[in-house]
C-alpha cells in the first residue's frame, strides 16, 4: 500500500462544499469518483481544509492510500479525463506513510476578493464580492491588527452542533490593494473555525464602510460571541490559496 499526496484546484460554485454529503454534489465525492475510475478501486481522500459550499481552492492538498502501482506522473495524466472542468490536479507525489493532508498541515492561507467596480473582469466574475460602496482600506487594515496572534475566535465562528475549541493562531493577515478595482484580504492561520474567514471579512466591511471603528471590531472579538460581530461575506469571494507543511 502506498500513500500519495495530491494538490488540486476547483471552482466551488456548483458544489455543496468539500465534504461528501448524501444527495449533493461535493468536491470530495467528485474527486473520489474520478480516482476510483483512474485507479480501479475506491479511494478515500483526506483534505487539508474542508471548504464550505461555494468556496474555491487554488491549492487544496489531499492524501490517500492505494495499492496501485501507477506512477504519480501517470495519475496526473489520467485523472483529468475523469474530472469535470471545474476541478483540476496540479501535482501528485509519493508521500510517507505518516503524511496526513489535514494533520500534517502547519499553516493554511485563504484569500477573499472584493471587486470595487461595476465592470467586473472576466477573470474575477463569480470569484469576488462586487460592491459599489466606498471602502476605507486603511481602517480595515487597522482592524486586522487585532486578529494577529493566538486568541479565542469564538466571535467569528458559526457554531457547530457539537462544541469545539475556538482558540486559533493567526500568523499573518492584511488587505492587498491590488488596483483601483481589486481588493484582496489574505490571512494565514494554523487552522480556521467554520466560516471564520467569511465572518472576518463581513465584519471588517462594517469597519471599511464606516459603520464601526477598528476599536469596535476589537471589542466585538473580545466578547467571544458570534452575535456581536457582522454577517458572513458571501462564499463565492473566498479561495483556499495554499497550505504550508
């Protein structure tokens, strides 16, 4: 039995998220079906991050076991024939038996795109939140400083059905003012809570549009109560950008 590591990208628009859900199209189910066809046996994959419905990925990482002798390069060539156009493989390599795409990951990077112009570039259509509002980027960058470090992020997590630990470490976060239209929020953490990045963006947009000050944002974080912060930004602007090991 061999363990393989795969990097893939996908557009999440037509999927109900990463994880398998009965009766729904998901990225995991789509990939596992393609792997079964390419390898000749069922394969269960483990992912670095379980993205939500509508969320995209540029470099999701998965691991899986196979008794097949197909070389990584051969699987890279064969697998695209079994995948739809909105899921693609960029790399397949041999991995050690101890490698686990989720547990071995040290940092995960997400990006959220905002388009500030009515004329949306085809490259970003369906991948960015389009807004006509004037956004104070400097105010949002001041708010971002309160995210850095190890904190209880309970105020930014959609509550799951069972309690989870809400402490996470954010290593980096910033707003990238790419051009007159494109604004990107980039954040890196050891792990993320359910819909955490979308909650951060939605709440920081309250700061950027003048509803809150950066200190209001900090005070809301300190409550550890999701009801104290802003709405989730729409899923289609969010992309899992890459994973560090």
